[in-house]
C-alpha cells in the first residue's frame, strides 16, 4: 500500500519523461492511456532474470525498462532468485541496462525508483520457540544474507516498519498527510533543479565520486560525526557517500540551506540493516 501510494507524492511527469515512456510502451505494443502516467511495475517473485532485465530471441524490454521514470516494486524481495536480484546492480548504478547478443548490443533505459519489501524471516511456523530471541536473530541473519553487500550498497534507504498498535489503527487522521508530503517533495525537487542547473546531475542521488564532498558540503561538527561513523563501521565508500547525499536530501525537504547534525543522524537511521546495524 505504501509503495503504491508513493506515486501520488511524486512530481508530474515532464514532457521529456512522457516522451521516453511513450516510446518504450509503444515499442512493446502497450501504449494505452495508462502509459502516460508515471509507471508502477510490480513483478511476482517468480519472475525470471530475462523478464526483469529484458532480452530474448527478439529483444524486448524487461520490467526495469517498463518502470523507467517510475517505480519498480518487488514485494517479498528476498523470495526472488539471487541471480535475478544481482542483475539489478548495473541499472541501479548506471540507470540503463546493456543486453549483449550475437545480433549486437542493446542499451535500454532503466532509471527507476526501486522499492523492496520483505518480512524479517521466511516463515513463522515454529510457534513453540517464537519467543526465543536468539533463535529469531539467527533466522533473521540467515534470511537477510540473500542480499549481497554489493546490492545493499546500491540502496539508499533501509527502514524497518513496526507493527501498528491498536490505538494507531483507530487514529483517523495524521497531521503529516500526502498533500504536505507532495509539497515538500516538489519544493525539494525545485531546490535540486536550481542546484544542478549547470551540471550533468538532476538529483542528489545521482552525484558521484568527489562531487559528493564538493556539492554536499558539511560543517566541521558534521564532519566529525561522519569521520567517527566511517572509522568505526565497515561502511564502503559508496555507502558513506549515500549517507551524505541522503542528509542533503533531508535538508532539502526541510527547506534548509545547510546540512545539520540532525540531518546526518536521521540519515544514519535510514542506513540500518535488518539486524539494526548501521551500514
């Protein structure tokens, strides 16, 4: 439900994005009224690698290309075969997919927002030991190993969604509704549009290499927090850069010019694995 609701707070498609989507769906014979909306693709966990990334005897776009400029939602993501998940590494990094065949090389667009959802463990059949914390932690670690560190490194936000209590179910209205969220997203997008007007980037998430430290400047206090984080964790350089870029985005959403310590700490909270460890 949350994944589907995300579409409602994303900006309206630009003319350029509309044309790109129309070309893809027209080539696949899928051109309908729905093709002019931001795509939302949700393939089943039994989907093959070929169906996800595209290819075949007659080259056809896969789900990642059909999700271009939209959302690719993988429900029960850890139930997908490992080689299928690993095939997402290139498009998540490069925003396109290369398909090499004897007939030639085919480069297809694949700039999508990946959302994955899964339960902490694969099943909960052992009711007699369901309160055994050690048992559950072991099961959680074993199940979560289906995610390779290379794939996790390419995911910006990792978040545990707790079970709602009864009072929260009955709560009629949240003060932070979709309308407010969309306004914040649109404002943040405009801020980034201004920031990157003379660069090859469009969004904070696209910043690469040393540009991260040049564009997302932090104060001395923030720098000390980040230094401690880098020296005391096993974070990769890519993961370290994601924390800084995520902090910059949080500041943009709050309409702040500078990245504060609070933004850095909030970004840490979105970089925790299933065991609660910051990565």
